[in-house]
């Protein structure tokens, strides 16, 4: 009789193992930059920097470099009044308008020189743990910003070389109002390196962090602490979804709908997660992500029913 029960027990065990389970995704897919693209972009920047060193930049472009350094030093130094920073920014805008008349090439050479100085000073910071005045004059409060974002472990930055290059170029472009200029666009593979950092190390937006910190200080019991943790998780995934949208606008190869479905599942937006994953499976019924998408879709549907 006991021997007869063995196949029944085996069948029951297998049946339990094969029951649908609620899948809990750990994260979203990360964009993968092409190493050759990163190498080409770095070589191009180095050649531009070498051109600037061999041949003196036009006076108006050199003046822009000095104005940038002045602004960053004010930004990184003792807290300056809004009026002081506003005046420095206005002077920077006026200098940039004059420098742009020299053409994009001269401006790109200036950016390349400052980029290489930035990378060298970041490397020095990682080795010594000390932010030099040169780093402050090139990138302002960069180190403090990286620490606030949680992307600086001690004095080691978690950003890759490609991500650092993209960060600096985006900061430089934004400060001078050149974000929409194709001539100054960040190469796609450097953007992929940057968004790999964003999506692997997400965090709440600055405004949400302030509110969460205040709520955590006021939490009086375990239940209140759990509520703050839940709010933080939702804020993190909301920030990540915003970055997924930005990445999909510049990289059509990234599985944005799938990633958004995963992030919505993680933040408890089960209806939206089901819609996103259904849309992804409609367009991609097969492939590496299809099996996971079906498991996450099942989890979203079950959670909605519950």
C-alpha cells in the first residue's frame, strides 16, 4: 500500500511546483552600450582636445571657458545668494552667445578640453578622497550631487567612464542651452552607459526625498516606518519610469514597454503593469523576455484580483 502511494505523492509534489506563482521582478533590463562606440566617442573627444591644445581657441571661446569656471566655483563654494548666481548665469549666457558665433567646432573643442580635465580630476578624487579646486571649477558641486544621489561609495563613484562622459556633456550642454543642438548631442552609447546607471541605481526625486526624510523622522512606530518604506519604493519606481521614458525617446532598441511594466508592477500599479506587459507581448510574443513578461503579467493580474 505504501509503495502505491509513492507515485501519488510524486504527482502531488510536481503539481504544487507547477502551480502559477506570483513573480516579483528584481529590476528592469539595462541598456548595453557598444564598447566600440564608446571607444570611438572617446577617441573623437581626445582628438578635439588635442586640436585645442595645438591651436589656441578664439578669444571669445576662451572667455566662455573662464565664465564657466567662475560660475562653477560660485556653485561649489560657500552658499551664494540667488542674486549672485543669477548674475553669474546671465554673464555666462551673454558670453556663450558671443562664443557661438565662432562656430560649433570651436565650442566642441572647448568642451573636449574641459571634459578631459573633468575625468582626470574625478580620477584624482577617487584616489585621494579629496575634491580639488580644479574639479570644483570644472563641475561645480558634482561630488556633492553624486553623494546625494547615492552614486558615490566613500570616494568611489559607481558611474562608468562612459556614464561620466555623458553626465559632463549633458551638464555642459544644459548650462549653455545647447540640449537640442545636434552638433552637441551625446553619442548614443554614452547615453546607454548613463541610463544603465540610472536604471540600476534609481532613487526618489529630490522633492520626494525631502518629504520621505521628514516622514521617516516623524514615524512613531513600526507600522509608520513600513508606510514610509512603501512610499519610498513607489517614489523610486516613479523616478525609474521617467528615465525609461527618456531612454526610449533616444534608443528605439530598448524594451521600454516591458521595462515600464516591470517598474509599474514593483510600485504596485498592477493595472498599468498588466496593460504594459500585454502590449509588449502583443508586439513580442517570442524572444528572451517573453517568458518573463508572461510570468509578470500573471502576477499583475492576480494582484489586481486580490
